[in-house]
C-alpha cells in the first residue's frame, strides 16, 4: 500500500470521543468511549477504505484492458 498523508481530528462526542482521519482521497470517522479506542478504530477503518479503493482501481484497470468491442455483422474485415 502506498504512503499517504492524513490529518487527525479528535473531539468529545455523544459516545465519548470522535476521531476523524482524512487522507488524500478518503475520510473516516470513529466513535468510541475512549480516545485511544476511537483512534484505533479510525485507523483500521482508514486502512480498510484505502485498500477497498485500491482494489476498485485495480479491477477497473483489468476491466478496461479486457473489454471487447463487438464487430458489426455488416462490417466485413478488409483483407489486403
């Protein structure tokens, strides 16, 4: 997985603590009774989301490379 820069925002919330992690292309938020639990949960969620996005990009590239275009039955291949 590639390195990414991120920002962390911690604040008190209705369930104890809220931690928001913002990466270059993703943002996750975790709520937990303690700040440490919220940070741990947010870190795990950020990692999972980044992996999901990277897998989605890989699948997209694979689909692009394997796309076939149907040949019209009215078109006759030109033989030189």
